[in-house]
C-alpha cells in the first residue's frame, strides 16, 4: 500500500516524506509541567543527513511537547531548510488557543501547516470556550490541520468534538489503542467510525503503542492496526513517520528500521538488521 498522506499534507508534492520527526536542543528552555526532559540533542543537520541517506524528499517537523508554545527552534529549522534547499520541510507548531489570526498567518508563511494538541496525561480543554471555537475557525481558514496526541482510551471523548470543529484532524501514533485488545478497543473503534475524508492517522512509533514489547515485536503487532486503518482511510489517510529521535524510546532500532516497518505492515515481513544506532 502506498502511503500518500504525507504527500497531501505537503501540498500534494510527489515524493517520499517523513511525516513525523522532532528537532530540539537540550539547552533550550523547557516548559513547566513537562512529562520528561530530553538528555540528548536532536539537531536538524543530523535529521537532514538521515533523510538524504535514505532517499527521502522531505519531512514534517513536529513541535515536541517539552518546548510547548516556544516554536523558535522549529521555525529556525524550517528557515534553514529554505535557505539550503534540496529538501521540502514543513512544521506542526504548538500554539495557544488565544493566538491571533495574524500570528497564525505568520506561522503559515514560515512553513507551518498544522497545530499540535498534545493531551497525553493532560486535561482535555473545554472546546466550547470562545477562544477554542475561534482558534479552530482560524485554522480552517488557513487550511491548517489540528494534530492530536492522546491516550487511546481517551480518544472517543475527544475525536468527535474535534471533527465537529476542524476540517482536518490528524491523530498521532496509531491512536495509541488499548494494549490488550487494540483492534476491539473503543479508541480504535472511534478512528474506524470517523469520516475518512477528514481524518488522517500517523502510522508511527509502534513502541508507544506497545511499550511492553521489544521494538521489533511492537512493530509486528501494529500490522493489523495498519491494515484496518488502511481499509477505512485508504492509503491517503495514512502518514508514515520515523518519530526520530524516538524520545524515551531511543534504543533498539535505527532510522532504517523505521522505514522497514512499512514492509511489515504492508505484508512483506523482514528480519531485523544489525546497523549502527541512529542510521
């Protein structure tokens, strides 16, 4: 199955895109109340080298939650990509609901195509508030998607409310369904019940879906999830992402492995390869 969602988010440009990666520097000011603090830098230059080594056309950089609304490093990386050329890079920023239309326009003009809503271990906002209603209207006007990261058991209460207000919703990491019965879980059912023309799901981070398993087994366990999502959303509703640099799950796989997982999910199992870390 060809994964076309990344091409759609990149404005319909043909190519092979990494639809979910992060860049950051540990010297940056970290957000209060963060769930964790990274210990190793993730330089944009290192990511560019990986993209080129694996023949990819570009990447969607996603603002990490521990930097919250400070998108300075993300925007600097997008600017660096524009200055150097060769790779097409876009960003998904984290922005407060009070952000003005003009400020969102500025972000869009710098290559931001969406707004991330990271609700893992966080309270769900009141989307009926005027600020949120206005925020979603602004995003729709600018053709920017809303990207939500949330535990699967909480997804059924959130996804329909976002779909009511947003023209396009992107869900991170397979929707992070229940560990024991992922296909039968209410969270995964919510994905399969959503209108396919307005929902996209990132097929990424199997170690976040099945954190209790070795990485390769976790990747294999995502195969039925991938196939069920593909049946409902079609290939254009799926977005592959490396999730580089795999924060909190840095060991046990390489960048090349994250690409090879697509073969597993598409029904062409391969064996783990011994490669140097981060290659």
